[in-house]
């Protein structure tokens, strides 16, 4: 997708991996699980086309949540995923973490934004979407994970909690905090030095995981 072309190029250059960007269907026209279904279809195609190449899943924001859901599906359908990377994922539709109170206004992504996004994506509520309500999902046995968050982000605490939940379930999980950064910092590569440094460090971890 055009919005993420610079980031995809940066990841490809840093890791040496082939990066496939999924132009998945969007809500409200296509609510859950349409986007996740699209991502799974691409993952399955890549696996069958080149079964010897290590597979990873990665995304930021909504894409990070899809990467997490994709890791659950890969586990359940025995698709060998080497690692999955989540940049500031949304994992808890309840939106009750302290960082929603601390950072819910004034830092680009707001609490009101997230409530609207969930209304579009999960019109039947989170109970109908176990792969989106990740704070309640069974994560045991998923691929090794890297979870990155931003300090001034409403989603910060739920991302950190998800990394801890993965580790508690026995999943090799690396947590990468983003001091001084806001939600969406991966879109600032080439513009904000701190974002460049964070993406470079995260890309190094992904390279090692793959």
C-alpha cells in the first residue's frame, strides 16, 4: 500500500527479506474477519509457493493486530511462522488500560478514534471476534514475537501486557518500548531521528528472528 511503501522498503533493505504488503479489505464495508482472511490467504500462498523460505508476519497499528491474529491462525493451521512483529498493536477492545487515560488526547491517536475504529471493525462486539480481542485469546504455541510500543500512545500498556502474556504462555517474546514516541512512529522514518533509530533496532531483532 502507498501509505506503507517507505516502511516496507526500509524493512526489506534492513532484513534482506522479501516483503509482501497485503492490501486487505477495510471496515466498515468489510468488518472482521475480512482483513484477517485476506492476510491468511496471502500467508498460505507464500507458504505453498516457496515452502523453504522462512515466513514472518508484521504490521503496525491495525496491521499489528492482524499480524497477531495471523499468528494464531498459523499455529492452528500448522503454517510454520518463524516470527511475528507487532508495532503498537491494538489488543484489548475494552480500552481500560491506564495509558488510555494518560494518552487518550493530544498525542495523534485518541481514545475517541479507537472507539470509532472498533465500532466499524467489530460491529457485533468483541465477543464475536476472538482473534481481535487478543487480551483474551489463547496465545500458547504461537510463533516467536516482537512487540514494540510508543510512550505517548493510548495503546502502550495493552501492547506491553500482550508481550508479557505471550512470555507467560511460553512464547519467546521480545518487548521493545518506544521512549518519547507516539503512535504511528514507523511512518516517520526519514523524518524523525528517534523513529529511524527505533525502526532500525526493531528491524535488527526481526532479522535475527527470521
